[in-house]
C-alpha cells in the first residue's frame, strides 16, 4: 500500500517558508529560486487539498491548519535529520541513551554530573532531549526521563530521586534588603513568581508563620526558573527557586538568602522509564549513577537543614 506522504522536497520547502512566512527568505536559505519554492508549496497544497498560507497583498501568513501542520512537519524533519546523522556515525545503539530532561534542571544539576559518568563509562553516549512536559514513550525515541513526579504519567515506572527544596534568593545589592530580619519583611519587596507555581510564595510564608494580611501573590510572573534566577541577579526582586539551581551563585556571593527558610514537597524529581520495556545495560548504568548522585544530594540537603536548625537554636 502506497504511503500518503508528500515529497520530502515539498516538506522541506514548506517548513522553511512557514518558519520565515516568506517564500523569498525560504528560497535564500535553501539556495533555490522563489519560483521553485512557490511551486513546491502549490504542489503540497494540491496534494493536501487545502491552503496552507493566506496570500493577501503580497503578505504571507499561515492558515490555522498550516500552522499546526508546520509544527508537526518541523518535528518530523528534525527526527529524520537526527536519525540520519546517527546512522552516519558508527556506534553501538546499545551504548547510546536518549534521555528526556527539563532544561533548567539539566543545566544546573544533571549536566555537571555527566562529566564524571563519561569518565567512568567513556563508551556510553548520553543524548539530552528537552521535554518540559510528560510524553508517551511509545511515540518517541526516548529511553528514559529525569523529570518531576507525575502520578498520572501512564505506562511508566517513576523512581524517586529527591524532593525539591525552594529558598528565597535576591541580589545582595537589592535596595533595603539588609533591613530584612524575618520572613514577613520579605512581603515589602517585589516577589518574583513562577507562572506554574502560584502556590509557592503563599506556602513559604505559611511555613514561616508569617501573618496573612499581605498580598503574597503580587509581583511579576516568569515561565522558567532560569528567568527567576536572572531576575533575582538583576535586582528585580526576590525569587523563590530550587536551592540546587543557585548553589554556585550563592557560593560566589552573587545571590544571598535573605531569610533562611525553605519549603519542600511541592515537587519531587524522579527517574522515569517505560513500564514494559527492559532497560538496556547502558541505561541501567546511568540510572544507578543518577540514583547514587541523588542519594548524595539528599544527604547534603539533610546536613544543611541540620546546620540551619543548629544555628537557629544557638541564636535564640
């Protein structure tokens, strides 16, 4: 049975034209004439039986269907390119681990630990793939993920690594921050929120036994923890972020913890892999290594908490 797939040339031309919303820029990128791009798009629209672009007064915009299709085509072309490059590089597929990760977590915690793993197992290649949300392993090329725990993530085994610990941080130069002596004092500063964590600051103030006659939800929203950290470093306000994301900035003195009170339990990091697929030997080695690193992180966090409690008691 013949597959209902347009020509690869038409899909490549469409992806470039959709990305630029311009036939001329797509032609320049692909080293083709504008007429050639136009013909490829017309052939693709004829094949699909629907328009992919709106053409109004020489201005090109994607239709709703065209925009959705462009996203899918871009993903598929990237997958084909990735698989082609992999085929061109001789390597044992059993020595490659495709790992899904969250961007900030991978940059701040995972990648700094992969160097040691690479030294121990130089024959294993770990490829990192950004996946900020749960996905179906059956629809992907991925072997495992380091992600937040999701009870509804179907068809997976989720192995606990450690709890997220959120601490308030700000630049040491933030105006009047030296006058901050207790948790409630932070309410007078600009609070930076993560868009998906509206409950974080209220939970922190509640854990600190701060009175509730303040609007703890005011302040700007940022989508990523990396944005919150950048905002804190720039003196925009006080951010509530995972301690493990800012350890270096705190050690360097670029960030301070104005009130040493943290909260845990909002999120849990875990290693996720398909329930009905046997782990490859390479993935098993990586999993064991990450579990060992996580145990060390838990021990260090417990020691830090005990030190803080000791300081609080001695200071009374």
